[in-house]
C-alpha cells in the first residue's frame, strides 16, 4: 500500500444510520481521512438530529451529485451506512459507473440489534465487500442464512462503536454484576431518572404505548423519588429511519386531558442517548440498542416482555440476558443486571476489537493495486434498485403522489377487467420484465428499510 493516507467516506440516509456511520468512522485507525456524507431522502435527519449524531462536518448531497463526486474522486472506502434499499441502489450505481480497478472498497452494516438475521437484509446488501455485524451470535446467524440462500457475502465482527472506549474495549461492562433480577433501584444522588428509550416500530399499538406511559407515571408515586423520562428519537416534524404512527408525547397529552396523569409525572427529552444516560438511574425499553449503551455505562436495565418476545418486537436477542421484565417491574423501578455469559455472545465479546479493520486493510491494498474483484449484484435487483433511486431523486410529496396514482391505476384496471369478465392479472410489478410495465410500478407500496 502507498504511504498516502487512506480516505474513507461514510454515506448515511437517516438518523440511526448517521449515528452508526459517524461512530464507526471514529473507530478507524489514526491517520485515516474520514468524511461524513448524507444523501438527501424522505427520511433525512434534521439539523438537530445531525448535531446529536456527530460533531464531524456533514456534507449533504442529492443522489446524482453524490455519485458524481464519488466517481470523479473515488475514496479508498465507501461505508454505506444506509437503509437496505439505498445501499442496494448505491452499490448498483457505483458498480456501473466505476471500473473494478477504480472502484472503492464497499462496506455496509446494520446500526444496532440485528437478531434475527433476515434474508431481506442480506439481499439488499449484496455486492458489498464487507458486511459489518456486532456480535458473535449475529455473525453466526447471518453466515448460516447466507449459506442457505446461496449468497456470497463476507460478514465481519465489530463492536458497536458507541459501546467501546478508545482502545476498542468496553470500559464499564464489568460493573453490571452477576446477572439476574435486581432489587428496586434507588436514586443515586442526582441520578433519579428511569429513562425509557422510545422506538418507532415497537410496541405497535397505541394502547400498548399508553400502558408504558402509565407505568412510567407510577414511578413518581413510589417512595424514593424516581422519575420517568421518555427519550424520543425525533421531535415533531423530524424524520426517523422508521415511521412512527403513535407519538409518545401526543399519547401522553391524551392521558393528561383524560385526567389519568399529571403533566409533570413524565418528562420527554430529545438529544443524544449518551446525554440522557448521564443522569440516569437505569434504562427501560422494548428492544432499543440503547439497552446496550446502558449496559456499557454500568446501568441496570429492563427489557419489556409485556407485549411478547418475538421477531416483530425485535427482542428475541434478550432471551437469556436476565433483563426481561414486565410493566409492573417498570412501575416499581425493578431493573436487572445482565448475565455475563449472555454478554460474551451478544455485543460484549472480550478483548480489543479490530477484526473488521483487519479485514479492510488488505482490501484497501488490493484496491490501490487495481486488483479488486468486480461487484457481484444479487438477482432480481433491477426494479427494486430503480425504485430506491427514484425515491432518492424525487421529493417525498412527489413519491407519495406517484404511489397514490399507481394504486388508482391498478384499481381502475381491475374494475375494467371485472366488467369485461376478464381475469385479474394481479399487480403488474409482480410480473418481472412484463411488456409495457411502468418503470415506477414498484413505488406503489414503497420499499422496506431492510
């Protein structure tokens, strides 16, 4: 490898991926050049979310300009810290605009808890040279699934970057105890907050969310002065990686209006999770990655199993952790310490954590020698890639108009065929390469995040 500094560009598209990408850049070797870019999209974070995610300057670019700049002056590495469909689109575009001898090393990954492994996540990220995961269990699960799918993907292990200290090791995990239920936590000086890490997707029902708020409100009724705090991911009007249908502040206001709670019984805060945990006595969540941040900070934890333990609740990974508990536990302030055996397999593997960088360095050397292999795209990527690219190119209102219009076209077509006694051909975008198929057909239902 030449003596010229390695240049890495991280591209993000949403709040959680920006946080992960920026923190991953921070863990790269000293002397490497690091740049944070943000591609404009319907889920692009606000200025406040950007400031909470990173202190590094963030270069905001629309898709075409971003690709043009990467093509004109390719970096050594592009870290694709994006939702699945956007990774798929960028891998396809970069592989078609740059020959193998000039293309950057393509690295992708997932920003938090990724159990269970999904075929969707693998399919969206086909073509990347490295796929970064964050626990021994995740690497084993994804590798087994990729083998079953016949997908040629290389998975590498890295500690979640916001869990590690400067040397790559977790600083305070040995403070969590020997695992299992703990007694009711008591305020520790100024630490009186029990922080609930809110998530957009879970729990999905408004009544479930109201039940969480009521349990947090009951904390104030317990002796000792604990106080419930909801750490929200986005303020009103801000975008998130996943759409939130039921806002906790709005549901809280409903409870206040109904006379079921006092306004001061629960507080709502934005900003970074690190700041929220700085004054916390403990943390509760359904399945947020913030649970891992709390463990790393030496705080007791409660992972709610009140609404089930399932892939849908994203909390299967916590089975065996010793941290599962109920809303009654939350209301009483009963939080737990994780089992050390669970920690080793799940995000807190011991020792320094340079495995993924060790895998990256020889790829950078091959790239500089013009010896990188061509990108191998997954099958069936053409139309989903187009859908993702259009989603990035057009403003969100235009995408919504197109979706509504395409649904209406299908409804009219079905009604016409029924009146004529003709069979329903189904959705046109389900028929690959159908003659005359509209190129935006896949926009009708929108991509998942992967």
